[in-house]
């Protein structure tokens, strides 16, 4: 019988010598992140919640310097949503003294008008930022209830360093028109959910001689005109334009380059003698507009002016001979506007009369097509427009100015110191 081969013994597993026992075997532990330039580290910390960014100061002496030299502070993110006003105020009061000798580029916080104590505290924060030559200031005005009168802090209206100011109103309060406003360096003003009266707007225009960008979002406009010779960019987004019977809304901006006019609806209040006959306000049409925009190069027109008043398109084109870019946003308004009386819309004429020699293409954005869009597309092409690009889908149009305070809008509506 053949012999069986003896079973081979299993080979012993190699015993690995632990690393790090000698200097030659110490792994590479160089801190490469800390060697980055400060402005790069500031950018990294800007993506963290403010509390988490502050906790990086325990990493090393280097990171203490990074935290203390951050040039942007934002005190209204969702990390404070579940804390009460007392804890929020205590946190801000404790954080700001460490920044007493550091310049600020961006500062975003609340103006708490719900109690005298909170108002005094938030006013100190804003004053602190202005003393440190802040350039970008975004303020959310928080009142106890709707309809209250709020006076803006005087240092915020006389700053010599402020280049951008954003005011967000929550809930709806009345901003007392300042008697004096002198912001010599202000270039951008963004107002959201704010009442815009004639007196308020005139004070802004006269006190901000370098104002180039004016952004109005969800505002209540009761003034009859927007007039400025230095304004270059104007955004009127989902505002209520409230004017009297047979009056016109006048946009007089000879140096305006970019206009975004996206309205769900406009309102015209009937005169006293017609109140009994007409119980509801009228929807306005483009015949109540007056334009002086001879140097306009870019126009985004949407909402009410395109969906309900298609005849407004040639009206805007006739007043914009230098136009190079045109975007039409087709969306019908809902809500309060549906309860207003309809005016007879002016139909689109087949023989549009306008001269825009530099306008070669038009972008139309809509959720779905219908006969009015097809007719508008056909008429534009007959009028010499080489390309009409129709996009069916998302109605949003990229515009950084619209994101001024949108990052806080949804959180404020659902949270704000429960």
C-alpha cells in the first residue's frame, strides 16, 4: 500500500513589529492644514456653524489666532434656533469682546425690537461691528408683533465704511423714515419684506450718492417712482406696487444697465368716489408704467408682466434700444392677486415696433407651454430675433442678488426663539 504523505505543518504567521518604536519608524504627522494662509482658513471656517468654528480654537495657538481673526460673523443660523433669546444674547455678548481689535468684513445678526433690554443689546452688537469698519451688514428686524414702529440705530445710517446693507423684516413692521442718512460708501442696498414709501426712498437716494445696486424683494412699494442717476442694477422681485387710480409708476434711471422686474401682480386702488362700485383693487397693466432706461443692456421680465400682460414685452423693448440680453419668466401669480379685479389685457400685436439692434436672442423660461407662449415666440422671431430659446422646467434664474437674505428666510418663519 502506498504511504500517505504526512500533513505539512502550517506556516507560522509573521509577527509584525509595532511601528513608532524608533524615530525612523514614526509616521508622518505634519499638520498641513494649519500651514495654509489665513484667508484660506477663514474660508474653511465659514462653512462651519459659528459654534463649531469657535471650538477650533482649542486645537493649537495657531487656531486661536484664526478664530479671533475671522472677518465674517453670522449670528442667525439654525444652530441658535432652539435656544431662547436670553441664551442667544448671552452667547453673542460673550463672543464679541474677543473681536474688539479685529476688523470685520461681514456681520449678520438680529435687531431685536421685542423688548427694551433686547433692543439695547442688539444695538450694541451693530455699533460694535460699525466701529470695526464692517463693510457688509445684514440685519433681520425682529419685533414682538406685526405693525410695530421700528427706528433704525443711528450709527447704521451714518457709517463711513459700509458698502453693502441688507434689511430683512420679520414680522411685518413699520420702519420709521430716518431724518438723516449719510452712507458715503454704500453701493448695494437690499430690502426684503419692507415698506418702501416715497419719503424712505428719497432719503436713501439722497443720502447714498454711490448707490449702484438696489434690490427689492417682497416689499410693499407705495412710492410713485424710483429715480436715480447713479443706479446701475435694479431688482424688483415679487413686490406689491400700490399706486392710486390713473397714476403711473415711473422708473427713471438713465444709467441703469440691468433690470430684473418679476412681479406676481401690481395693485391699483380705486378713488374714493368709486369705492362703492368697486370693492376690490385692480390689477395693473403696463400702461401704468413709465420708463426712462435708455442704456439698459440686460432685462429679466417675469410673472405678471409676461403671463397676464403679454403686451408688456414690446412696451419694455421700445424703451430699451441698447438691450443685449432678454429673459422672460412665464409664471402666473396666486394668492391675494387672484382676488383683485382683472383689467382687460392688451393682446400681443403681430407687428411689434421696437429697435434693439444688439438683441439677437431671447430666453423664455416656463413650467409648461400654452398658446400665448407659442404666439409670443412666433412674434419675436418675426420681429428680427434670430434665436428664441424656450426652456420648460425650473423657473429660477441665477442671480446672486436674490440670495442676499434667502438663507435665513425659511428658518426665521418657522423658528425664531420659540
